[in-house]
C-alpha cells in the first residue's frame, strides 16, 4: 500500500483508538500518533465483556457489525496471541420478545447475518450447560462470539506499533487546537502543542469534556456498567456468548474456564461529563447488580451453582440520544473525526468504526452507507438544552422507543 503524507493524531488508546490506528496504517497513512492520558486500555476497553453479535436494530448497524466480524476473523489470523472465539452469540427470548424480534429477521438476512432459530431441546443439545424454559426461544448468530480484552489489547497494540504507529501513554489532551476554522492539532498537559492534518477523538465517556470545549457537545450520557467473573470451573463451560434478554442478563465462557456475567437490567448510575482527570478506578459496582444476576441465572446455569465470584470490573458505557454510535467527520470543524458512543456494544463496533474512519480520511468516502452514524445528525437538535436536563437511562429508552417505534436492543 502506497504511503500517504497525511499526519493524524488519535486521542484515546482504547480499542477504538487502536482500531483506527490499525486501519489508517493499513491504508498507508505514514504518520500516526496515538495518545492516551493513562495506559493503553485504561478505559472501558479492559473492562469489557467483549461479546459480539451482528443482529442489531437497524440494517445499517447490522451491516456494519458484519464488517466487524470480517475484521475479527482477519485478526484471528494476523494478530499474535489473539483468538476470536466464534462460539456463536445466542439471544434468549421469551415468547413476547421473540414475536417482536422475529420481525427484524428479514432485515438481518438482507444485512448478511447467518442465524438459526432454536427451541429448548436444540439449545440444550448444542449447549449442555444451559437450561431453557418451554416457552423460550433462542436465536443463534452463527458468526458471533467473544474476545478476551486482556489478550486482545496487547496483541493489537503490538501490531499497530509494528506497523509504525507511535503510541504515547501519559499524555492528557486538554483541548483541540482550532485555527482558521479547522483542527490543526491538540494542546496537551505534558507535551505542549502537537500538530497534525487531522485529529480523531476516541475517548468514549470523556467525549464531551473535549467536544464541548470545541463548541460541539454531543447529546450523550454515560452510565456505570460492571461485569463479574466466577472462580474457575472443573470443565470448560459448554455455553455460547449469550444475550439472555428473557432474564435481563448476559454471560459467556472465558478462556480460563470461568463464566463472565453482567446485566443492564437495573437503572444504572449516571456520571455526568467526566473531566480529563476522572479515572474509572473511582467507580464501584452497583450493589444491586450481582444479586440480580445471581437470581436471574438460578436454574439457567446450574454449572455455577455454589461457585463463588472471583473478581469484577467496572467501567462506563456511553449512549447517544438515538442509541447509535457517532462515527465520522464533524462538518463544523474540518479535520476533526469521531468514533464514540458505542453504548454497551463498543467491542462490537470498534473494528468497523476504525475501518470507516480510515475510509473517510484516506478515500473521502465509505464503502457502506454510514450516514446513520454521522455526528452531524444532531445539528438541528437542542443539545445544550438536552444536556441541561436530567434523563435516566430508562427514560432514554422509553423516549427512543416512543420516537422511533424501534425497540432498543441492548445488544453487545
Ligand atoms: C463492564 C463492561 C462490559 C462491557 N461488555 C461489552 C460486551 O460484552 N460487548 C461489547 O461490544 N461491548 C461491551 N462493553 C462496551 C465496550 O467495552 C466499550 O464500548 C468500549 O471498550 C469502548 O472503547 P473505546 O476505545 O471507545 O473507549 P475506552 O476504552 O474507554 O478508551 C477511551 C480512552 O480515552 C482516554 N482518554 C480520555 N480522555 C482523554 C484525554 N483528555 N486525553 C488523553 N486520553 C484520554 C482514556 O484514558 C481511555 O483509555 C462493555 C463495557 C463495560 C464497562
């Protein structure tokens, strides 16, 4: 691939920043500087459950997630010490949920998803550690699965370094440098002013601390989210990655024979606009989370009956008003690009986010219609007014469903 002379600064070395670096370097961009105020993966990336499906609420999002799977399948081959565990991603639904979900199946097939609708006996035969009710349905996304963030982050960091990306840790960006109406670099606390032709913002929950300063706040809210991991089991769990909507929980096996569990079913604590000095280590798990999960999986996962929880990880998930990511250029500030607000699905979105940004920046256009992710879709919206009000997560979901008649799929 021919080198281009463009220079790019990427702010935030989580999975979104790493993915953007990879795809820019893959397209021949020679000068890429990836910066983080902490260490690589210090944000939510190292805390992720890292479960993925491509069966999303819209066709655009489902197609985008299909590209994510292409990339994970490629990374499985080219990254040292990384495996994409393509064990399938099972969505468990009660009969009422299934009636709604199946209306999306023709769209999912158009978007290229390969999936099976399964009943109790078929599910228990495939995954003997699951117990399913007679009135429940499973939709198995055959390309779905999970990654282990603790192996993926070092593997992808090593790869981008090998491709020539300069990765600097401990550099806090205080603001974007805007001159003559366009972004020309960043002002940092530790390294002064750094200049580049373009700047990419991949700071997840910290987005508005930078975007508001640039006069471009986003209508987004951040919520605390935690996941739990059991002690090791006697045999590898015979489970797929599972979004168990029927019980309001998700779970998956781990590489070291444990079960990872989480929930988005309770009203999550909101953290308003974390500043650059905010660290996720300040967060504690919601005390309602573990008891809820344990009750929800009683009977569902007999293999973890009586097994203790070994550890947890807590992070922030960032939701835009319409529950879609923001990926693309910011028209009002030429040279500035975003890849943020991935909901609780950033592990599923970050590969395609980096891929699309590299297309925008090198080719000037994307190979799929990515307009539903454009940050400019909020141009006519009163973002300042929205951010000045108090809106809970539950209210966000109800408002969105009332506006669009689309169910919010809290999909990983
Ligand atoms: C408990 C939990 C479970 C999850 N489970 C799943 C799942 O199963 N499947 C799924 O798809 N998604 C899941 N997610 C969501 C997913 O993990 C996140 O969406 C994703 O990791 C976000 O990655 P990111 O690179 O955008 O942000 P982050 O990893 O948060 O990285 C942002 C980086 O920006 C840096 N930064 C911030 N401000 C500045 C600044 N001013 N200057 C310099 N650097 C800065 C931070 O230090 C941080 O490293 C989960 C999230 C959590 C918390």
